[in-house]
C-alpha cells in the first residue's frame, strides 16, 4: 500500500500532526518575541569592487589641429585587494556591432597606466572597463589640445560611470557659443533621455530636447544652439527615463573670427542647500582673467550667500555676497574683482536647493586665451585617481585644494613605468586654499613627463580639489581642469539572507 493511501486513511493522525506543528511554531514565535523584540541590524560587508565601467564622450582628432587622447590607469595599491587576483583593464571604441570595436589600451596589473592618441579623423566613442584586481580605482580621462582654428584650446574630462541624472551649469547657446551635450550609452539596450534647460528667465522651451533616444552601444550629440538658441547662460538637467548612460558637455567659443577657448563642462552635483565650487586658478605671468559664477534654482526662487576661500582665509565679497536666483532660473555674478587674482574656492549657502558652476577665462593682452569650467563638487571621501598628468617645459599639472570648514591634509602619489613615489604632502588650515604644482620625476634614470596621480585625503575636515593642466607658450595660455572625485574603490555588499535568531522558551 502506498504511503499516500496510509495518509488518506488516517485523518486523526493528520490532525494531531498539524496541531503539533502549529503549537511548536507558536512557542518559537513567543520565544523570539520575548528575547529579541527588535531584529538585529544587517551590516553590509565592505569589499573592493570587482567590476568598473566608464564611458567617454569620444575622440575628435584632426591632423594639424587637434590631438585627442584617452588615458587609463589603476592605482598601485588598494587596501584589501588581492594583488594576485586575475583581472584586466581595457579601453575600447564603442560601436553597436561589437565586432567593429578596437582595443585602444590594455592594463595588466595594478599601477599600470597607458594612453592612446587618436588618429587623424577619428571620431569614435570610447568605453573603459576593468575587473578583478584592476577594478578598484580604475579611471579613464580624455584630453584634447587644439593649436589653431576656432576650436583652439585645451580640454580635458573624466570619463563617467553610467547613471540616470546629470546636472551641468554654465553652458551657453548665444552668438559665438557652441555647446554640445554628448550622451553615450555603453549598455545593450536603448536609453531615452529628457533634457531640461534652465535660462535666466526660467525653463527654456526646447521640445527637441525631450525624449532623446540613444541606441545601444552608441552616442548622440545634441547642439544646444539648435534646440535653445540665444541663451547667454544655461543649466542643463539630463534625466534618463529608460536605461542608463553617461553625459558630458563641450563648449567652444569664438568672438568673430577670434577663438575664445574650448573645454568640457564638469558635471555638477545635484541641487542642495550648501555647496562648494573648488578650483578657481590664480592669475599670473601677465594674464588677465574673468570669473563668472552661475547658480541655478530648479524649484523655488533662492537667496544665496557667497563666500570666498583663499590662501589667506575666507571672506565675504562686498557687493556680490548675496545673489537672488529666480524660480527655475539661472543667475550670474561677476567675481573677477572679488577674487583679486588668488586661487580660491567659492562657498555657497542657499535657503532652497541650488547647484552651481563657474566660467573662468584666462588670457594675455592681445593674445588668444582659453576658457575653463568649474562645478559644484563633492568632497573627497577617499583617494582620487587621475591617469593623465603632464610636466614639461610649457605644460604644468596643478592641484588646487580647499579645506572650507576645518583643517585637512592630503598625500599626493605619482606612478609610472611600474614605480610609485610621493609627489607631495599638503596640509591646509581651516578655511584656506592651497596650490600644489607637481614636478616631473626621473624613473629608472629617465625623466617622466606623463604620469598618474593618486590624491589621498586625511585630517578632520572635508577636502575639495581640482586637477588643472596649464600650458604657457608663445601663443598664449591653454588651460583645463576637472574636479577631483573619489575613485570607485569599495562597494557595500549586504547579506543575502539575514541571520535567524531563535530564543529559548524558558
């Protein structure tokens, strides 16, 4: 006789078994309730990241005019990383058909760095990815140097991980101002993006910027002077409705036939009440400068208080210390006179959430200049990794660091050709800014003009900074910068199944 038949012929036994099970469950539940009224908190485990992917806006090389390059690096050492773990780091071109991709850079071990210079006419989008021991701190940058023509200037940007929300403050679409939003989708599915433009009078009507589709493994460029012409200043909010991608903005300015400079706008942090725009450079060697602060209030109208942090300390600039920002609009203020030629950071405090950026024009009288853009940034929570830095006769790498609240410090480590060295140590008093010029180094008897940097913060207070490239030559200054951002080193991994604790019944 089958066991099913026996079970069917014994309903009394079935009932007794069910009652025993229910009773036992009740006893356990009572014990847990009596001995553990609050479930134990689940603490996620913090481990080194094992995969990292970033996307670059793309190469734009033109022989005789523009040298466009990407550089990639992983830091020499990251705490907790198994250096023997197999991994890889690669930078590739990006195409819808994977078979068309080309590998531009290959990294083999922590501390590796390399660069690729684009070929004449190359316009490819670029993506970088790393795994295993090479994933923590894997970073990619893109740098362009144009020596002549309307696009003359130095432009650099960090390649960004994919996301769904991006802010840029300070672009323009007026006469002679050509800003282009580049949306790069390294994923295998189409992304759909809504772009909101804020001008001086509020939201700008730009139906062509809504529902922008970016196909898988491809990019789309949106010219702001076509979708919203005539705007002297814009804040750009890109919201990804479907999928994930990375976003970047490049702007090239001309005045008649004279080039006015070119650069990539760094992404600004999402609107908050208190924020810092770091990295205003000092004016030296006979240069002139113009510094304009741009603030967007995407919701209600804002009243913003401005202070300046310089090497001598913090102060409130007279006459421009209070800025009224219209509802959903952008307000601009000229800080040129207030900054007095000092390196500085701009600290903002608002009654409602805002974001901000700054436009800096550096030039010499009667010689072409260049423009760089700054953005409200997060402080460094851990090390920042910058793959591409230069120290030559004419080109210098500078770090502009600020401790707006309390004392802070940082260790600057250089690495190249399998070696690493301490490139500098800096300590900042509360409410001060410092500039560190990174010198070239000899490695294995040879001068290293191109190298990677790791900036590791310490101290009690938040530390903000930018990496600036500054070229001084017979044709006038070429400048570019972007904020130092915390490298993706560690990730939190929550427990998949929380522990079950059963107390005793007694």
